[in-house]
C-alpha cells in the first residue's frame, strides 16, 4: 500500500520529535521489571522501554500518553506472550504495529481512543487467543482483521 510522501514524513517527524522530547526531559525510565514482566506507566514514548532484555514474556503499559503506535513497536520482544496497553490514549495503530509477535497469545487494548481497526494493524500475531478492545471509540471494524487469527477464542 503506497502512502503519500507527506504522510510518511509527518509520521517520521512526529516520531523524531517524541524521541527528542523524551531524552530532553531527563526522566528516568518509569518501568519496573520482574524476571518475566516489564511494567510501565506514565510513558510518552516507547523509546524508554528497555530493549536490552528481550526475554520478557509480558509487557504491561498503563496510564500513559501514547497516541500513536508505530510499525514493529514491539519487535524487540520475540518471546512476548502477553501485551497490555491500557489507558494509554492510543488513537492510531500503524500498519504492522504488532508484526512478528508469533508467541503473543493475549493483547489488551482496553480503555484507549482507537476508532478503527484494519487487517494490517493486527498483522503478525498468528497465536493470538484473546484480544480486548473494550472501551474504545471504534467506529470502523470489519471481520477481516480477525480472519487470519485462527486461534482467537475471546474478543
């Protein structure tokens, strides 16, 4: 799918701006870790996630301001089985946000501001069994995003 160059530039500019803003604030990472789980709150960018320990099987992000999630946002976590993004103000998922999360079985996007879900937004999660989209503003949702999720049991 070809996108106009100005749309791609705008996304690139926004991502760079958010990265610069987060590094200028000098805040410490608001995340806590256990052996298997990374728990974060108060994030303004996913750049603050610790990408050096890719063994985590669960990530929980709450009470954050993440209006846009970009392609391959969680690709650094190939062992991820559970991903919770609750009350993060998410408006928009980029194409393939969850790409190559082959072990992911649970995705919780509850309490955000998502207004549409397309097939390409949810691409790359062949083992997903549970997805929670409650308390969003979804106005556009077709069945096509879920047709490739053969193991999906609960929505």
